[in-house]
C-alpha cells in the first residue's frame, strides 16, 4: 500500500494526540501564545472561553451524566479550598472529565472554594503556571487547603470526577484518585 503525505500527516496527528504521553513543545509566537493551533488554549482560561471556542466541549457538558447528589454536596464543603484544573483542550480525556465537572458545578449560587482552569500544551506546559505541578497526564485536578496539597485527580476518576472532588474537598480522602495504575502516591 502506498503511504502518501496525507496518510503520513494523519498518522503523525494520531500519534501526537495521546493525553498522557509527553510531546515536544511547539514553538509559538507572541500572537498565538494563548491560543495554539488546532484549538489549543494555553494558560489561564475559563469555562466560557473554552465552550465558546470549542463547541464540542459544550456538547460534552450537555451530554454528561452527573451524580447529582455529589454535585449538590459540593456547595456544602468547608470553605477556603483552592482547586486548580490543568487541562488540554486538545485532549479527549480532558474534554470528557472537565466537561462533566462543568456540568457538576452548574449552579446559581457561589461555591465555597475557588477554582481556576489552566490550559496546557501537548508537553503539559503553560509558561509560569505549571512550575512545580508535576504534570504527567491531563486533566489533573489539584486540591489545596491552607497552602498544602490535599490531593489530586489524575486523568479520570473511577466513580466520577464530581464524587472524587467532593471527597478531596470535604476531607474524606487525601492523595491521588485516578483510574490509572501507573501513578504513585502523593509526594
């Protein structure tokens, strides 16, 4: 079978799309430092920005099945925690898990914790925002309280991201929650 330039480009794209594998950093210019090629948002972002620029994320949120009890209880956790969500807008795991998180956090009243979203490039970097985060896979959701990391959700949560986040925020659990078997204990 002949392997032409289109097939080779397709194969390169398929191999580069793994959410867990580190890919070499792409060079960017100042004009695309926040928005890379192919829907890549790098740096601080918001749900509104992601969903307006990437309609597939909005569709994923709208079709998410959420544990409503856990989602409601997120509004009742002790106040003061910080949640940082590192995501790749190019990553299917991020779209699935973070869109489900968006759906779980859909509420009119304010939450008792702060949440921020940081887009990363394919090498899991966002200059000045990922230093010391030790990212290997995305999404990675880190919960801190009183300046100390209490736990993180890495790539997927077996019982649902909203339940895992609730457990980390209310103190029922610490450490790593993940569907992966190759991630170690919290440092």
